[in-house]
C-alpha cells in the first residue's frame, strides 16, 4: 500500500505518496506509484521526495501494533520531519489559529486519517507518527514500500 498524505492548514494541501506527483510536477514524468512522497503547501513550491531522499532523512524507531497485528518494531521517518521539509509551520510551538491546522493522510486504497498539527507538535501532543519503511528490521513488502504507523494509540486503527 502506498500512501498519499494531504496536509491542510487554512486550505493548504500537502500530498505524500506518488499520487499527486504527476499533477503537481507535470513537466516531469511521475515517479513510480508509491515510490515517492509529494508535498503541496499553500504559497510554496511542490516538493517530491523519492525513495532515495526519504532513505537519507533521519529515521526513528517506534514500537507499535497496527490493526489486528501484534506490536512490532517499526523504523521510518517522523511525519513531523517530512512536513517540516515541505515548510509546514512545525518549527516552533503552534499558537492561535495554527492550532486548527491538520494533515490528512490518504493511502492508495483511499483509506484516510487526519492528524491535527498540534498532535505532532512536540510541545503539545507529541504523537509519534512515522512513515515506516521497515518492520522488525526488514523492508516492507506486500502492501507497498511505506506504511503509516502511530505509536501510542489504544486501538491501533490509524
């Protein structure tokens, strides 16, 4: 399963996953489906991170369960770091209107989840959300090269 993330803050869009890369970067051929993350924010140039760019970003570990599976050791890029790379306002504690900003993540199977940027802010929610590329030390297989993993959920459904 590849992932498309749409981050909205005051009608801004951020897309992660190769799905919007063609529409945003029409001058270039689109990346292989699910092999890149495309980010769109208002007033900013589109940013596409391919698999090698994502591999070069700092990775963190999260122990978490997903759906009906037992807990595993996941490794990936913090969603917060990906959003920062795109220019989302997470470089300082959120205040005022910025507390209403959010990111919507959509997988290629159209499964969606929303996180408030305040949930990702280390001074507020500090929720550990990663774009995982490894599970128990092995690259992901089957559903695609990436999986969104949320540490700390009581019912792991996101």
